[in-house]
C-alpha cells in the first residue's frame, strides 16, 4: 500500500464529507422558518463542504500549480461567504422580510429605539428653535407664521425617525 | 471510486433540488438570494467531484469564475432588495388573484366614499 492509494482514499472520504455538508445546507434551507435561521444553516456547511471538495481535488491532482489554484478557490469562498451572508441578512432586516418576534435576543431593536429617541429629542429641539425664531421675527414685525414653521419641523423629524433601521 | 461518485452525485443533486425548491417557494427575495448562494456552491462542488474523478485540472478556472459570479449575484440582490408588500412576494394562483383584486376594489371604493364625505 503506497501513499497514492492512501491519498485517493482520503480524497474519497473528503469528497463524501463535502457533498454531505452541501446536502445538509440544503436541508437546513428548507427546515428552518425564517431568513436569518436559514442563512445560519446555509452559510457555514456550504463553505466547509466546498473546502472538503477542494481538499479532495488537491489530493487527487497532486501537482503544484493546480493545487495553488484550488487554495485560491477555497480562500475566495472563505472570504466571500461571510460578506454575502452579512449583506443578505442586512437586506432582510432593512426590507422587513423577517420575523422579529422569532428572535430570542434582538439587540438591534434596542439600538434602533435609542437612535429614534435621540432623533426625536433632536427634532424637538430643532422645532422649538424654529418656533422661537419665528416668534422673534413676528415680534420684530415680520409676516411669517410661527405655527407653520413649527409644524413643518415636526413633520420632517417624524419622517427622519421612521427612516432609520 | 464509482461508489463514491454515486454517493456524491446523489447528495449534491438532493442539495441542488432543495435549494431550487427554496428559490421557487421564496417567500422573500432574500430567501432566494441565500438559496442561490447555496446553488452556486453546489455547482462548484459538483465540478470538483467530476474533476477529482477524471483527474483533470482545466475546470479549476471555471470553479473560480462560478464562485466569483455567485458572490456578486447575492451581493447585488441584497444591495438592491426593495421593501415589498407581503401579498406580492410570490405568484398568486388565479383564485387568490381574484380575491386580492376584489379586496383592492372594495378598499378603493371605501376610500373614495370617505373622500366624498
């Protein structure tokens, strides 16, 4: 039993392992109820399965330059998988295509609430300043309407607070 | 080696079918992006299995290109994902479409009556 046979056997094991991991990612994609759960179940086995397939291919080919190309593919999968998973989950949260109630801990909700109350305070200060400015110009004999200025300021702040996520 | 190819082929095909099912079922665009990501990974793994069996090296650049394409695809989808109403996330059956139409018409009538008052 020489080392090429051993390499072939190890490659076969890696191939089956990688294929099984990709298959399990497919199962996880259909088993879980919400986007974030599915992303969690998909991203990790997918990358590990790809690494297994690349390792198997490297063990079968056993030539320098091709193996380096395979390392490149594996490295690329390792770098891009977290980025794309992050972008997809970010889009899920931003477009509201997820079930907030299914989360055990929703840390983003606390941050959003804090940011919105900050914005509301800021907007209230701005509105007060606008009303004060309008009143002073009114006193000075200007023809501006203080009520309108205050209202528009409040409405603008409302739109701003709603936009955050 | 034949047995290994069969096992890998069955597992990868099952994974591909499952991800295609998720692309079909949705319900949101982001689910489809995730499933598309998995589908490209399955494609790369399938090419790798074939290359490992035949000991060929000329398909390795294809794997690199498919990996790049899948990454760009999911990034693009999630970057331009728009807020979409619940009812428009999948293609409705004719009966469902009729019901949705009637609801919309009733709502429009109600709104116009309120406007007149």
